[in-house]
C-alpha cells in the first residue's frame, strides 16, 4: 500500500516543467543584486501584490521575521496577533527571541481579529506596535478571509498607531477561495509575506513585499540573518513557474471539498466546518487523542498531522489525484470505524 501523504502542502516536489526552468535559469549573484531571475521574480511578485517592491527570501518564516524586525526593531515592541497564528505556534519564537517582541494574543475565530479586540489590545502611542494578520488562517481550518475582513482589522490597528503585517503564506489559496486579487488581499497591510513552497509547489523560497524603503531595509536585515543567497536564480525560476500556476489551486480546493464530504460520513468523526474552506481538512474525534487518530490512519496508509488534543489536519496539494482522495476516504473509514483495529 502506497501511503497518501496529507501532512502538508510543503510535501510537493518539482515536476519536469519546473526542473527544466530551474536548469536553464539565467543567474548572477543576488548578494550583489545582479541575478536577473531573482529580479524578475521580485518584480512579478510586487506587481501581483500591488506593492512597490519585494525581496526574495529562503522561507516564509524568514520573511515574517524580517517584518517583525523591520517594524518593531529589537527594543521590545508589541506584536498584536491571533492566538493560533503561525508566528505564535510554529515559528520557533523568533519574534520574541530576536526582536524581543511582547506578544499580545487575541481570540481569532476563523482567523479574524475583531476591530474591538484589536483596539483594546493596542498599547497606545508609546513604543512600536505591529498588528499581525494571517490569510489563510492555518489553524482556523484553512479559512480564507476577504479583503473587507482584513481591512476592518487593519483599520483598527492603524487608528491606534500600529503598523500592519500580513502573513500570506497561503495568500494565493485565499485569492482563489474569495475570488479576489492578490493585490486586494494585500492592500490593508504595510508588508506581506508570500510562500512559494506550499501549495504553489516550489522547492523553497518566499517573498516579503511592501514599500520600497521598507524592502530596502529588509534586504539589509536579510543579510544580517544569513538569508542572502548567491546564484539564487535557480530557485527563483521555480518560484516564477509556481506563481504562474496559482489559479490551479482551485483544483486542490475541489478535491479538499470531496475529501471533507467523504470523511464527514464516518461515524464518530467530526469534520471542522469552515465558511470559506481552501485546501485543508480538519478532522476531530472527540475524546480520542490526535496522536492515536494519526497512528490509526498511518497504519492504513494515510499520513496526517496532529494539530490539537483531538484534531488532525489533512492538506491537499497539486500532486494529489482524484484516486488519492477516494483512497483516503475508504482507508479512513476502515481505520476510524468504532470497532476498528487498535485503540479507540
């Protein structure tokens, strides 16, 4: 039995077309600013996001950290953020350890930060403050926020003197799910991070986009963090192919919908409801530890990620097929039936 790996959309590998683009990429030395493919990628991304400029980074984690350092410095500014945001749960505490940021975490149903909560959390004019938005909202079921939802949070932050950063690691998924442009989704923020290596399928890389002066400073910070690459056009070429395929994410969303429907028919299994779902499916078995559910599924050829006490995450990406989705539904029904093999 060949396992179907649904742990993350970072599990993709470059296909032949992407590998070919990488093999023939024109390169220079990005530390000197003369890699033409990197320049093309940064220009393309800035155009799509509606910003003045963008800088290529090895990962979204670094792009996000650059934004924290850019807007808060290292003197202990305030980061107002949803309690389930990626920077809080999965980015190894870089904001606190390197920027000495004080995190104020808010309730984030569907990933959205209410204007009232944002206003109450802002410390006032003294010191630097950064409001952190996330779209899609990973641990809120992969929910996609609309431009209007992002704008209401951002306006409250700006009214209290905060800068606004958008962790748009899966912003392309949000664009597909909401029928919005990337520029409209990015507009409420001062800076936006965009991953190329998740659903878009590049092997590595991300971008931080924003005003020209801010991105110029971010380049210097990138070098301080060891994020400057040399013949990076090889990776940038993959990123250009990935951005050109962004509309294909709709197929992943459709397959995730079918998976959600199939898993919802299994007794004892709750599929988390999301208003604007994308490529993620969250499955809950009340009273059963997530690790037990993940083990049972793995024994039946389905790899998932535990993300809560009783919840696991399944992520559909471009390399999954219709047959994979059908196989997962069948295997999950066998693995998770009440009288199935292994612990309940």
